[in-house]
C-alpha cells in the first residue's frame, strides 16, 4: 500500500480538494483506497458527504481511544473508504502530550490493514503539530499542493525541514514525492516564475540524500475552476458534481500520474551527498517538539530550504 500524506501548513492551497478528487479518481480506476481525515475542521469528511456531528469516534477514536482502524473506516464510495474526523480532534494534541510513542499511533493503528488497500491518502491539518507528525510517521510519501504565489512559498522551507526531521528521527522511508500546483493560471507571469523557482530549488537537491531529492513538480497542474469550490457544498467529488469541467479533467490526470508511477518508493541511498540542513525547533509548540536540538551536516551541496525560495 502506498501511503501519501497531503501536506501544507498554509491553509487554502487545495489540500482537501486534492485528497478528495484524487482518491475518488483512483477508486473509479479500480484501486482500493482509504482516505484519512486528520484535520479538526473535518473538511474531507464534509466533502465526501458526511456530517462531522454524526461521527462518534473516527480518527479521534483511533488516536486517543485505541479504537480499531478497520472498525472506524466507512465505505463512502465504491472502492473508497474514509476514516472521518470531528471536532474532538481539536483537543487531541493536548491529550497526546504525555502519551509515550505519540508520534506513531496512527502508523501502528493501520498496520494490520495495509494489505487490504492499494492507496492511503492522509489529509493533514494546516499546522505542523502532533496530528501532522502522526501522518508523516505513517506515510511513505509527501505530496505538497501549493498555490503559485509569493506568500505560498514563505513556509515551504519550514515544511521541508519538518519532513527532513521526521525522516531522520522517526520514519526513514518518508520522502517528498511531488509538488502539485493548484489554482494555476498559465497566462499570467507570476505562477510561471514561481514554478521556475521551485524547479530550480528542487534541482539543487538532486544527488543528495535530502528527503526531497527525488521530488518533482507534477506534470499536470490544477487550473482555477469555480466548480472545485462549489462541489464541497453538495458533499460531492468534482466527478459527481461537474464531470466535464477543467477540475475534473485535471484531477483525473493527477490520479493517472500517481497510479502509473513505477517503483514510487525506490530511492537511491548509495553514492549520495549529505543534505546540508540545520533544523531547530520544527514543531509548533514546546509540547509537540520532535526534537529541539539542531541537526547540522556539511554545507557543500547548496540544499538549504530556508532562503532558497525567497523572491525579492
């Protein structure tokens, strides 16, 4: 099973829209897919037609109450299961502070179900706290939806630092696999400039052992489309709400790209250079830190995420 965390600490960049429509397209292609809602706002749950108020346990129960993963998932479409969320997740990070192994609870919970699904997508909250750390500890890959605007790049380096730290300390399998450009307008110069900046930054990490050394911008981008914003209000995927719109076409291509990727988790480790990165206090609060000491390695390859993407 490929487990993909869809992550960006900036809100409104298309995380939930990407999860919903990608899993729906993969399920329609015949893959067995499970989606996990780790956002207390429960937007993934709502988007798939469920009312969070009716969810008694869901992802909160799995993380806090030791509920069984397979008992909590719901079949919401053919070939598509959902671990829903509700407002109780708001307090989950506080409740997990004193729990031993709190960062790996989700990974342990769905380990018995790994052979039952082809794909697992995790919709992360717009933060870098314990819920997100659970997602990263459980995932093999990270997909980063990003809006190609200047402000969207400001937290990009911090996000990559977090992935690198989890890769070093908790989950050595974790890699950034792709960057998905959302709300893209190719007739405007700024999105293309931002795309070029990201490509240049990623190219500098090639041949290193950075967690994003194999990352690439997906060869399909998500065009601006009002139908994508309207579909959640009806509890429908874009394929149900407007099957012939640009959004439907774009997300179908994203799903096809992910489905057709060969050896998605193969990453060369021999003959690579160390990634020069210094990571300090990545988590958002003291109680949620994975580590507070810095990781410092040699600085030969020009792969630092903090300032490479700042535009002036």
